[in-house]
């Protein structure tokens, strides 16, 4: 892994939606500041978005910080109507916040993976909902794990998820990778396998993790991931005092029957921060974080992503171009069972 990654550009076959950013705090009829990292799916004939809303006690972003999840609906996946109140917030003495929702529809039900900051570590949860008002939690992981995404159907009789544990103690620094687990019932998870390491991604030098839930194609499971590089020279970058990281989006292809096996990957970032709402004036500049991916019947793929931890944006691409960009990899994941 090289120390400094340098300039990165998006591939030339994605198109940023002309309405970008497609959702900001101005669209939200309650207290809101940073609208980002949404999960998006199609459910009961509509596009549904559950977005993360971070807001602050005072104007100053160093003041007390709150997070809730907001809900929006759309007929076309581009213009969104936000419901008049947040749909979910857990705030107890132990649980500080729930964030980064990811939506998957399976057998007519909507499932939502989410991250939870607790006093005893970060956990990944899975809930189910029919109306986005009542959420039943099915499982919560041990710390430290998050960025879970569900595959939209069972594979060989089991549910599958991608996930990103973050083993700080054993690896000594950020060096986090993508893993998968399976479950007979969405509650008990095991059969954990290594999928891809940060060293396999030429545009990462810090950590990687899942992004939007995978979509099924006849060539394999097509899925985005997030890739992080650090450059100590970045200094102040965004509203934070110092933000040295950059988040880009990658794309890879997983084997249909053994979804922990990477069969293709694009060696360049799919989306790198370039537009002003991605690279300038945000809370944390240079952050692209996909959370929703929808394959339309026309072959168009909509990829929704949080930009600069401040707004929600959309790019589109043709599924054939995305598949074509995933070249066979010259490494193999190694699992002992
Ligand atoms: C990660 C998470 C994401 C966020 C990203 C960039 O650690 O907190 O929610 O988008 O950092 O700040």
C-alpha cells in the first residue's frame, strides 16, 4: 500500500444527477443540519429513503450533537417529499444514536441495517418494518462492527450480509476490511468469512467497508464499497478542525453462489469527490458514502450517496458499464472454513 494516494477521479461512465444534491436540510420540516448516508429502496410502488439527520444544540458544530433518522418518499427517485417528523431515534443512557440506515426489500418486507453508538462500543443492528413507523429489531452484533448490508435474497438457503468489524486492538491502527456472515433467520449470524482487505484496493490506504446493499445481476452480486485514504498534509478540510481522510466509492462483483468471493473489481474509484457539494464547504469535505443502489428495468442503476457528510446526492450508470468495469482480481480471499 502506498503512503499517499494522490489525486483521484471518478470513472467517466457515471452521471451526477442535475438536481444534486437531491436532499438537504432545507427540504426537512424539523430541526436538521446534516442530511446524509441514506438508505434507499423501492417499496410498495414508491421510492423510500431513510436518511441520517445530524443537528446541533447551537450553530457551532462543536456543541452537543444529536442524530435521528428521517423518512422521505418519491415517485421518480429524484424529487423527494420528507415526512413531517423523524421516523426513528433511540436515545437511552446506553445508546447514544442510531445512524447510517441501509434498506433491503425481501419477500415483501423491508429490512433496515443500521449502526448504533453505545457506551460500550459500536454495534450493527438489523430491524424490520412495514410502515417505517414501528421497527422490530431482529439482531444486534457484538462491538465493534457496522456498515452492515443485507443481500436481497437468500443464497443456498441462508441470508447473507456484508459487514465491517473494526479490530483496533489487533491491527494497531485503522486497517479495516470487508467481511460476510450468514444466518438461517436474520437473528443468529455466523459462518463469518473474509471478503476483501484494504490492501486489495489501490485507492485506499486506511480502511474499506460495505456501502449500499448489493444488487443481483446474471454475472454476480454487484455492490459498492467505501474506501478511505489518509493524507497527513490535508489539514483543515471542512468544518472540522482537521479532517485528513477522503472517502471514495468503489464497485465490485461477488460470486452469486459464494458471495464472500470477489470475482471482479474496478481498480479506480467509481465516485471520487469532485463536485462542490462533495469537495467544498461541507462538514467533512471529500466524503462520498453510497447507501442505496437501485437497478431499474431499463438497466439504469441509481446510486445514492451521502456527500461531505452534509447532503444526499445521486449518480446514475448503466449496469453493463458497471459490470464491464469490474475486472477479474489477481488475488483470492482465503478462508479456513
Ligand atoms: C464514518 C461514519 C460515516 C461517515 C464517515 C465520514 O466513520 O461515521 O457515517 O460518513 O465516517 O465522516
